């Protein structure tokens, strides 16, 4: 189910959005959905990098598979 949201865009960005939508015969919504969906891959990488940095700094405790299995009584 889709839900409506309100966003504010710079006029130049909105112009580009409309140009792409017209050229591709798609709606603004379609273009924005695709752009956000694609950007999620970038955000996933950013979050992964942040978590790796936290592990390297020792701020996050890491457990081996064997430790987790043992704790869950699976070994």
C-alpha cells in the first residue's frame, strides 16, 4: 500500500525530475521511488562501513558462530 508524503525540492532538482519523467514517460513518483530504492544500496554500504569501524574501535562486541550456537544450546 502506498502512502502520500510531502517533500520540498529545490526548483532546479524539480525541473530535472520533471525532465526525466517526461523523457521516460513516467511519473514523478516512479522516478523518486526508483531513486530512493537505488540509494538504499548506498546507505546499506555506509551503515556497514560505520559498523565495521565501531568493531575495529572495540565499541561493539563480536561473537563467533560457535559462541552464539553454544549460548543458544545448539552445540
